[in-house]
C-alpha cells in the first residue's frame, strides 16, 4: 500500500540554500538533511528501489562523461523527458 502522505516522484521540493551551479556537487547526505521527514525511511523501500538508484547513478555518470554534440544531447533530453509518461 502506498502512503499518500509521502511525496510522490513528481512532487517538487524547495531545498534550502543549495545550488546546482556551484563548483562542488551536493552530497546525498546534505540533500537528505534538507528534505528531512519528506523522505520515507530506507527500511520501507523495496530492494528494487535501491537497484533503480544504482542504474540512475550509472546513467548520470554516462551523461556527464559522454562527449557528444548539442544535437545528440537535445535528442537524449527529449527521450529522457518522455520517460515518466511511459
């Protein structure tokens, strides 16, 4: 059963003073501190959720490390943007 009081994957979060434009990445620990009780306890998540997180981390690394032209990035952006609707 899904707890409707927990935020869903499309809910937006306003996160303190963090900025993605800084030179240092924001740690997941800092993000968790900022989001506080909005995050469900790890013990309530299925193993598949952790596996998905690992795949997403691999995807992020591939996006950052892949050197492709602007047209290819735009095409990939359109495909990723449509993924939640599937």
